[in-house]
């Protein structure tokens, strides 16, 4: 059994993660019976990624590190799934700007089967910025494309997914990254879950032979329909079929777990969740977590991410997590709504989560850093009220911006139509 991976450090900036709407590609997938996307689990990550084409773009103006939020010294490595817009090297800056101790990223467009290879410039810059901002591979959790479905019983479609999957793993190794997180897949209604689980394991064995060291990290899912991964037993069965156990791990998503019927709101419920996971899969396989509150109640089977403390999970669930040494030194990644203002939203959520950890907030230097971000909020109720105000303000701000853009677009379209008629 592989040991629980531990380490520290990471980096990136903030971008527009529109966690409100499901991936644009999702409807198309359902029409073609390609891998189903588990509701809008992708939500906040999807719109956040502007990887579009991995072409060389204008060099990004270096951010002023003096404006970065402070990063506390903590064994709970909290970060977010930051934007890769303009190149993967920008994720490091995007993480550092929000005071993240960890981060996730897309290695290429999550909406396309193929993308241009990583440029030598991007690879070199990414590695240099990792060193500059003191991030290590142990706290970075790249996320796979939502198109990938290694459990598809259709051989041609599964091979198409595999090619996209193996390309991502090779990108990880080019960047020196240790983990690769992905959704297990779906039966698409044309196979039993046992059959799809076997296909996923076969693909992982093949991928491990074609790569050197990347750990393929299975994500637990919300349990809807034909999706694999809603039950911890699904993850165990996949791992049982993997030949090299050191090359496979698990990422637990708090929202997915809750939607699938695993409670974690009270201290006892949290302990029971980890006990079930340990007995079924094994805590030694836990490589990371996604931290998301839930817009729907326990067992809903619906993946709807909510800002921390504002959903059905509530802030208590995250207090349990942020005081448990069993989840130290692994990436703890936010995929919550940012309303295109990640410094205000994720920056405060990261600080709020660290504030919940008594071991972290009791250190004077950490407490001063946290107060510079979230003010004098001390109690859990005060933290939630503070965060609710921030989220509401950001949501209003985003709506106003969207209306301005919509009005401008309408005026431009009207002008173009008139010109067309004159011709």
C-alpha cells in the first residue's frame, strides 16, 4: 500500500471561474452519448479555464508580489483550481496572488479532444515560477478533461478518451508534476458498472506502462445515474484492478461525498466518513481533496457547488476537516464560485478555512496575516456573515459587468446589421 503522500507549498493567481453554469460542452456530450459530466461539479473549474488554444500569447505582465495576499504557514494545504489562461505557467502566479498553499489547473483545454503541445517556454516558465514562489509538486493537483470516459464500453470512443488521457499524463511529466486527478467515467447506459470499472482499470494499467511516475488520482462522484465513483466501493474495485498500486490514488470531493449520501457535517459524521473510506479504500490512497459546500441536501445525487459555509454542508464540516491531521500536507482545492473575482472570493475562503484551524490561527504571525484578509471576524457565525457579504457583493458586481457587456454587444450588433442592409 502506498503511504499517504505529504509535502507542502504551491502557487497561482486568480481568474474568472464561472462556477455557476455547467460546462458548455455538457449538452453536446449528452447528445452524442460521450462521457457524462457529473452535473456542474465542473462548475467553478470549467469557466475558469481560458486555455482556448495553447498558442503563444503576448507575455503576461509580471504581477507585483507586493499585492499578493499573504500565505500562512500551515500543514493544511488549501488552494483553488486557478485559471490557465495565457499558458500553464500563469497558474503559479494565479495561486500565489490568492495566498494559496496548493492549486489545481487544467493542462490544456478541458473542452477539446486535442490541443497544441506545451511550448518549451511554458514548461521552463512554469518550473521557474514553481521555485520562485516555493510550490512543490506534492500540493498541485492537475485536473483532467471532462470529455474523458475510460469506462465507455464503445471501444472507439474509449480509445479517443484514452488518447486525451495519456496526453495529459505526459504533460504532467513534462512539467514535473506528481498527480493527475480525473473523473472515473460512466457506463453511458450501455454496460454494467462492473464492466466499466474493469475497463477503467485496464486503461490505467496501459497508461502506467506508457508513462514514468505520474499518480492517476480517481475522484469520487455525486452518484448520479450511470456515473462511476459515487460509492467508495467503485474506487476500491478500480484500484483492485490496477497492477501498480503506487500509481493510483483518490481525491475526495466534499460536495460529491455529501450528494452521494456520505455525511460530514458533525465531528462524528466526519470521523465516520474517513472510517468508511479507510475500511473500503484505504487512507493511504488519499492524495487530495476538493473543498466545496453544497447547494443541495444530503443524498441528493446532484453536484452543485456552493461557497464555503453558505450551503447545506455548513462551516462546521470544514472546521472538522481543518483540524484533522489525517488530511494534512495534501492539496485541498476550492472549486467554489468566484464571480470572476478570485482574490475577493477564494482569497477570503482560504483565509477563512485556515482561521478554522486552531493550530494555524494560534500562531501570531498567521493570525496577523489572516486578519489582514478577513478582518476581525473570530467566531464561525462572524466568518460566515463576512463571507456571505463578500459573495453577495461579488455577485452583484459580476451581474453589472455582464449587463454592461451585453448592452455593448447589442449596440455593436445593431450597428453591424444596419451596415449590412446599406450594402
